[in-house]
């Protein structure tokens, strides 16, 4: 009981520290994610390591679900910063990063994994698909500011929008690597293209667009007494995110889109 209470107190201190640290790190060559990673390393080396759980493989389901939640919250944070309406010309830099730069990065990393590390084709492709996307948390210091904070420059906008979309855009390459590993010489390309590329991307984009339209209307156009856009906005945003992600995954789409 004593150790659990102490762990809870440490957790509260860490939450407050991560809330206040950005104010003290503005003039230092450090970022909040770097400090959080350092705190995680210290926790593993501390007497709390049995309570924290050093080996994530011992609780694979919990690790997977917790990781999914952290990622969709981070992607939600990146998406909420964007004020620019979606269009081909307005998002031209984002499309180039997603459609040209990221596939080339995946191919380059896969080639290095195959030629230098001696990985097989499937493992090398999986390595490239895992490492190529920009992390929305680590890139937060060079992203655009909060919504309605003024006109953002194209570089920051491109990095923010790409960081919010590239995780979902990398999934077809992940499934391609899995299909290659499980093919056993059987044809797989047509099914991968139809299901893992066309259907899952269409489902993710379609449900995300529809959910955004519906929830945007309910949030900002309900009678004033509802106050959804003014009160508990964090819970509303988290609820919308989980609802959209869960609905997309139930239809076998890419929820990260």
C-alpha cells in the first residue's frame, strides 16, 4: 500500500513537471519529450521498476492498447493545431511529404536494412515503414501554434500536417511487409492493393471526414446552453478522437488517419 501511494505521488509530480517544464526549457537546448524520456529511463533504474513494469512484453495487450491511446491523442493534438482548410493547393507541401518524401525514406531505410544489416525484404521494409514517419510529439517544438493563433508559415504547417497523417499513411507499407513475410510464394499484391491500400485508406478518410463534420456541428452549432465548445473541451476532444478511431477500426480502416 505504501509503495502504491508513493508511486501515485511520483506520478502526480511528473504530470505537474511536464506541465510546467516548457516554460523553463524555452531558452535551453532541450525539449519536453527529451526530458520525459530521461524520466522514463530513471524510473526503470529506480526501485519503482517492478511497479512500472520494465518489460512491456510481459503485458503485451496493455502495452499495445496504451500505445494506441498515446498515439491517437498525439495525432489529435497535431490535427487540432491546423486551421488551413483542406485543399490540393493549400496542402501541396503536405502531399509532397506524404506521397514522395515518405515513400522514398521508407525505400532508403529498407535498402540500408537489407544491404548493411542483412535483413530480409519483409523485415527491411517493415523497418523503413516504422522509422520513416515523423513523430508528432518529438516534432511539436517546430510545429504550428494553437488554433486561431495567426497565420503559420508553410514549413511549420507542412511538418504539423505531415506528422498528423504519416502514421496512417505508413500502414500500407507495414501490411505490405507482413504480406511478403506470409506469402509463401502465393500472389498477394492484388489483395494488398484492394484491401490494405484502397479500402482502409478510404474508410479512414471517409469516417474521419464524416465524424469531423457531425461532431463539429454538434459542438459548435448546438444551443448555447450546451456549451460543448466552451466547457470540458479536453474531454470532448478526447471523446471525439476515441469515437472516430474506434468506429474506423471496427470497419477495418486506418484509424490513425
